[in-house]
């Protein structure tokens, strides 16, 4: 499945409009439309933000894998992590990096 179809599918699963997803990802409204209709692929940094937002792997997002996540489905920690907002996930990653 292409990135264009994958991003649209993920957006629709969450019940988001293109406008709402653009706001969530801090991009212009037209960006989401271009990703979905023209198959334009955003820069890697933005792809990582999108993957984190939807809780999927980068490989899944760009169509290289059908496996959505690398996290064990049964681990309660990972269930809690997936429920975090993108901002809280970024904060958690920053904290973890500061401890290493």
C-alpha cells in the first residue's frame, strides 16, 4: 500500500478531517491533501512525527511493511505509551535520552 493510501486510511480510522490532521501535525492544510492525492511524501522528520502520532512504524507508514507496530501488544506499558499525545511522547523520549 502506498504512503498516500496509508495516511488516508490512518486519518479516517481516527475520524479526522484533513484540516484537523494538519492542525494536529502542525502543517499547512494543503499538505495533508497533497500527501493523500498526489502521493507527495513529507521529509523524514515529518514522517517520524506522523508515525509517532498514529503509533505505527515508519516502515508501515511508507508501505514497506504490513506490521503496524513493533511494540508488544500485550504489554501494559506500551498500551499506555500508544495512548499518549505526540507532545507527551516527545517529552518522554527526551527524558529517556537525558538519562542515557
